[in-house]
């Protein structure tokens, strides 16, 4: 199953029981990293994206999109980490958003064994 948000899409959203984190894959040519973050957070927390605090209150979305748009750097991938809605987020230039949900959401996901594709 593809998790969708308006015109942006996540190619996959999976929960890793071992690490207690979600891993969202997106296509940088079709979806800006900042929109992938919003899609992942809204899907994991099961809330409408308009109910979330605006991402630009936490991170400069233009800078985030530009930093992780670079595919190859001399030092490997670029990772940007921050917290929004109680979730620890890492956005990587390899088209992955890793999300550690708040403890209550993590416990619910572990119990339900959630995997979304």
C-alpha cells in the first residue's frame, strides 16, 4: 500500500519492531523531503496533516529540501535530524525518512505489528 498525502506519496512506510522506528521511502523527483516528512508523521500519528504544527516552525523546509536533494556528496549521504510532534525525525539524502514516534505510539505499533506499503 502506498501512503498518500495530496500530491506527494511515500513509496513505503514500514515499522521496524527491533528499533521501534518507522522507515518511509520516497522519490525525491516526485516528492520534496519536507512533504515526505509531513506524510510520514501524519500517517504514523493517524492525524490529518493540517492538524500538525507547521513544519517550518521547526526546520527551514527550503533548506531541508535542498540539503537532502543532493544524491552524491564527497562524504556520503546527508542526514538532517529534528523533532516534530514528539517524533524524532531523520531525513537522509538516500530518500528515506526515519521516524521514532512518541513512546505511546511506539507501543501501539509494536502491539499491532504495523507495516504499510
